[in-house]
């Protein structure tokens, strides 16, 4: 076998694109060297790299995706990251998104396309930027709709997708897309890519081992309520006179949030700090929902007492997670929400530090470092001196500093 010399790394076999077993071996190899990536929120009792390797066997497309991912990792380790990564990501996404789906596509084929696009979204977030990752996510919409169409029981009157049922669906790709769509619409201030039915009743129970909760510390209730707020914001963008929620609707929203009771779970090798840290991250998510509800749905500004109380909690809980801890990666999105409403310099400083930690291999869902300048623009502009700001002020700063091609 040929060898390549990577910076500060011993000689390792070159990826052989024509040998499936070799691709799998190289994926596992490169998953174990270099800077550590993002660890799951909850420790897994098995090797994720080996589990992924088992899943791609027998699929040429998933093997190609693994091959591309390995080449991107090699490029990053060898110092060629951005230029090589952009080319690899662009070529593969073009190959997939150029596919013309038949009227009744095979379920397995569409699911594989979705999995490849998810991988490219994450690679783009790590290597390039959040806007590029979002563009790829947007290009995945036809494939998602084709996949969701395979399950007619999901649809309300054939027009909208009930967010609760989609998030609880057993087909992994469906809740994963809804999660991505919800959190990107949140931090970018864009309209969700799919129209969702946001009914809160009856509250649907997800599977016992809910993969998004285990991987990110974010329950289906939290995602549902973020999607609800996104929907209210989208309605107001379309019609500025759209009413704010009634007091009863606000109370219903908060009552649903109270149904989420994060539990303290211990796993083999856990230290007390990790156990309590996971609980802190979950509470940070909870308070970010409250901030987003009042500012994004009810039209409150950052001087609202409920907003200020939750921002204070987000900042204080964030400060309990030590710098460089693996849990930092799972705080990025709720910390962006808290930072968008932060008025005190001490809160801004804590939250900014946590947000900029999300870069390169430490990216989980959203590249937090992209939003540092957005927040600086907000804080030194309309929010200078701790002046109250609105959610639209944050979105305007994002639009100016971090434009997204929509």
C-alpha cells in the first residue's frame, strides 16, 4: 500500500477508493487520531465509528460518503482543510442533489441520500461555515419530502407535517431533518424549510431511547416548542399584524415545557462533574426556550423580567461547565439564544466564550464561532450600554454580518 505523510502524524495507509473494506478501515483509523471530535451528550456503550462502519456495508452511496468524509479529515489533518474541504463537499453534494427522483422512489435510496446530505451539512459546518451548511440542508428538502411521503400517516390533510409525530418517528432521517431545520431557523432567523403542524395536544411520547436527546441533550419537547416559536415568527414575517399568542396560549406553552423533567443519569466511568454538567446543559436548553418564546413569539424585548431571569440562569449555568469540557459543544445553540438577549457585560462575556469554542472539530450542529461577530454587532450597536433589544435586532445583525443565500 502507498503511504502519505501527514503533519505530526505517523505514516498511515492512503485511502483506496476502490476497496470498500479499506474505506471502512481508514474511516475507523482517522476517527481515532487527530484532535478529538464532539462526544455524544450521553456516553454510548459502543463505538460510534464501528457502528457507522457496520451500517454502510452493502451501500455504494454510503461508502462513497464515508470515503469523502475520510478525505476531508485527511485534508484537515494535513493542513489543507478549507480549499480541499470546499471542493470535496461541493462535488459530492452536487452529485447527490443533481439526482432526479422518480415519482415513487425507493425508500432505502432516499434515506441514503438524506444520510449523505446530513454528513455533508456537518462537514460544511466544521470546515467552511454555517451558511454553507444551511445551503446544503436546504437542498436536501426534496429528498426529505420524498422520504416523508412514504409515510402518509405523518401528514395533516396532506399539507403539513405534525412536528411532534415527525420528531418521534422511527425512521431516523425524519426527526433528524426536523431537528436540523428547527435549530437553523432559530439561530439564523429564517423561515423553516418545511411547513409544520405545531399542535401541542395531544403530547406525543417519543421512543424510550430518543436518539436526539441522547446525542444532544435536547428533548423532543424542547424541539417542539422551538418549532412552535419558529412558526409564530414565520407567520409574523408574512403578516406583520399577526397577533401575539394569548395569555392562555402562553400558559399552554410553558405548561408543556414543564412536562420535561431531565433526570440525573450515571454511566460507567462517569464523574460527578459530568453528571451534574449534563443536567446543567439541559437546564440551559430549558431557559433558552423561555427566552425565545417571550422574544420570538410574544414580541418582548430583552428588558422583560422573565427574559432577564432566564438569561441570568443560562449564563450562570454555562459558567459551571469548565473550558474545553466536551459538554461545551452541546451548549452552543442555547448560549446563542441567551447571548442575543444578554444585557450585562459579565453575561455577554461568559456566553461569548462558550459560543466561540464551537469551531472545527468541536462543531455540534451549528458552528458557534460564526456567530461571535453577529453578537458583537448587536451588543455594540442597538444593544450598546445594555440597551434593551428585540429578537429582530438580533436577526438584523445576523443578516448584516452573516448573510445566508435564501
